[in-house]
C-alpha cells in the first residue's frame, strides 16, 4: 500500500480533477442556457455534463481521503526512486 501511495502525485491529480469539475460546470451551465431557449436535444448534453461533475466530486473526495491516509502513514515524496545520496550524514567516510 505504501509503494502505491508513494507513486501517486496527489497535488497533480487533485488539480486535474478540480479543473475538470470547473470546466464541466461551466459547460453544463452554458448547455442549460442553450436548452432553455428551445433546444431540447441539447438537454441530453447537460445531463452528461452533470454526471461528469458528480463523478469528479466523488473522485475528489476519494483522492482527498487517500491523500490524508498517505500523510497519516508517513509517505513522503522528498526522494525520487533510484536516487543515490551524494553526501552521507554519518561519519563513516571520515574515519582514518
């Protein structure tokens, strides 16, 4: 579980979901305005956009809960996998 949580970049996922939610909300509003002026065929598009918004909200909540769980478990992303430390903090290198 830690390895999986370490691989997920939570801020990027969160930002993508928020942008998707905002775009779908704006498109849904524009589609609802277009549908109210007499275009009943456009109303189906508003329903699809509403479903996308609901899915984004659910995914945002799930991502937030996983992010909190990762924080509680102490998963940090300060090191990228495969990095080699150049300087060691221990004094083993300086022994004579």
